[in-house]
C-alpha cells in the first residue's frame, strides 16, 4: 500500500486547473496549424491564425486563453494500492479547484443550485469521475469544460435497428444543429453503448484523448475518420464563417450495452479542448 497525502492532490489539481486554462495542448496546436495551412478560404484561414495568435499570447503572458474557464471536470485513475492520507480525496480535489481558480484569476462560473443560480464564488464543486485501476499510482486529469460547447451536446437512445447509419446520422445532426455556437473548429467526443449515463460519461472521456490518437479498434478508427471528413464537408467553418475546417477530430469510445438499446452521446468541445494531467 502506498500513501499519498491529500495536500499533494490539492497541489496537483491547483496547478492542473491553471495549466489547462493557460496552455493549449501541443496536439491541438499542431492540428490547428495543419488546418490553417490547408484552408483555402481566406476568412477561415484568418480566424485560424487569430486562434493560434491568441494561444501564443495566453501561453507567453500566463493568462487564460478564453474568458469561459469552464466547470472543472476531473478524471481520477486511482490505483487500488493507493491510500489517501490526512484528508478526504474529494475534498482535496475541490480544494485544488478552489485554489487554482483563485490563484490563476480564472472566472468562477459554478452556481450552487441549477434554478436558484447563486454563484459558489470558487468554481466548486468539481465534476469528479473515478476509475479504480491496478497499481500504486494516481493519475489526475483536469478538463475545464466551457458551456458554449457543452450546451450543444446531445444524447439519444437509438434502437438497435437504427444501426450504424443511425449513429452516423445522429452525430451529423448534432454538429449541424450546433452550428457556430460551440466556437468551431470543434472536437467531437462520441460515446456509444452502455446506459444513458455511461454513454455520456465515455463521450466526455473521449475528449481527453489526444486528437492524434485513434480508437484502437480499426472499425471505430475508420468511423472516426469518416465522421471527421463528413463534418468538415458541412462548411460551417471556423467560428461559423464557412470553410473546410469545422472539426479538428472525432474521438469515439464504446462500451457494451443491452440487447434492446443503442445509446449514443455526442459531447462537443471548442477547439481548445482543454485538459492537463499528472501522475502521482
């Protein structure tokens, strides 16, 4: 059994909140540059250039790349041989979010009650997902999720008879209806299978996978490629002004499901698809 102090978790989450909001991931930046170089539409090329310039300013001046610094989604892969000491793991994570959003001058966007709408003033509580894994390590990924893109996400309980074409049609429908609202170019996370809640969970988890990594199943890797091409043929373009760059990637995750169901969740993210991770 390996002990990890709760304070170490707080320190890690604090830094991850700041890093994810300040520094654009290399995979995203490289993909933006690639699409910029290939984009034939001048307006679209100009917008992609502005996005890259904005990312450089945020990085060089240590400031958020977007005013919506999101709700903190925290993915924890907890080794079964790890014991958190000197405090609660969940409280340690939330304290890290509290400190990160305060020290990093990040906008506090969380309200305590969805209808009363009173701001918690520290961006807590975080949305925390736990996976128990073998070993004596703890991996923490913080993914701040802005709601311009989150609000464009959808889930549908398809029938098994809808099949592959039904899945494809739903993905395209969601992106079409989102239009310019999620600040394209977007990254599309898709969860297929499981239950109503599991499909949404794996769709969000798909967004923390690098845009350079395809699904390990060749069938789904090819589906990711096909969906990306189909989405970019919609012509929505960067910020909705037209062009061939509507999405940077489509990441699909799957899970076994019931014989009577075919749940599909589409979780859209803006181009930044912010996340940062650390292993303790």
